[in-house]
C-alpha cells in the first residue's frame, strides 16, 4: 500500500467515525437523524477541511525562530583585546622622556608578534613545538623575511610607529 492509499484510507476512516459520532449525538438529543444526510454532511465538512489543508500553504506547521530577526548578540568582550590595544598604543606612542622609566610595551608587543610568527612558521614548515619561539624564528625567519626576523630578534625591542607596526603585521600575514 502506498502513502497516497494510506492517506485516503485514513480520510475515509475519519469520515466514518465522524458520521457515527454525529449520528450518536443526534440520537441522544432525540433529533431522529437522517443517516444519508448525516453521512453527506460529514463527508462535505471533511472534504472541505482536507482541501483547505492540502492547498493553503499558510496552514503548514509554523517554524518558530529562536531569536527575533535582526537581533544580533555581540560576543562578550575579550580582555586580551583591551590589553593588546593598550600595548599597541603604548608602543606606537613617542618614546618616554629621559626622566621617565622606559615602557615595557615594546617588549610585550615584540613577544606577542614573536609567538604569532613562530606559530605561522611552525605550521608552514610542519615543525613540532619542541623549539622555543625564538629558536624557530632564528632558524626559519631570516630565510622567509629578514626584516621581520631582525625586528623579532632585536634586543631591546625597538619603539615602533604606526607605519612600521602595520608593515610588520603585513609581513606576518604574508608568511
């Protein structure tokens, strides 16, 4: 039996059950039902409801959305981004006056860029994580980008301006 045959068998059964229920209700109310008329009425109501259900797409099961459209949830703030922003700002600021203590921001930024570069070089050359970031950059960096390797291996870390930092980041992305 196909699905279409099962659908019609179920629908016929529904009409018969509806006819019996209507007839029993009418007998109970002492209405002296017309058996043929009740069957015709039950069939007409069922046929109309099935026609509407089959041909009106608005009666399909609703698809509930979990969030209202247009509502975009922002990811929570990452504290590392704020710290990195401060380090970059302090690195690209003019060097401190001679009477001020030197900032550790250039060294912190150099360490972050060294780790990122070492990770890219490890992935590119399929090396293991046994070497330190400095060893990876010493071994693989000069052959890839001598200018980037010179910055990453310089001691003390140089103060950068915006253009130099942008150039270094572009060089890291090009690895």
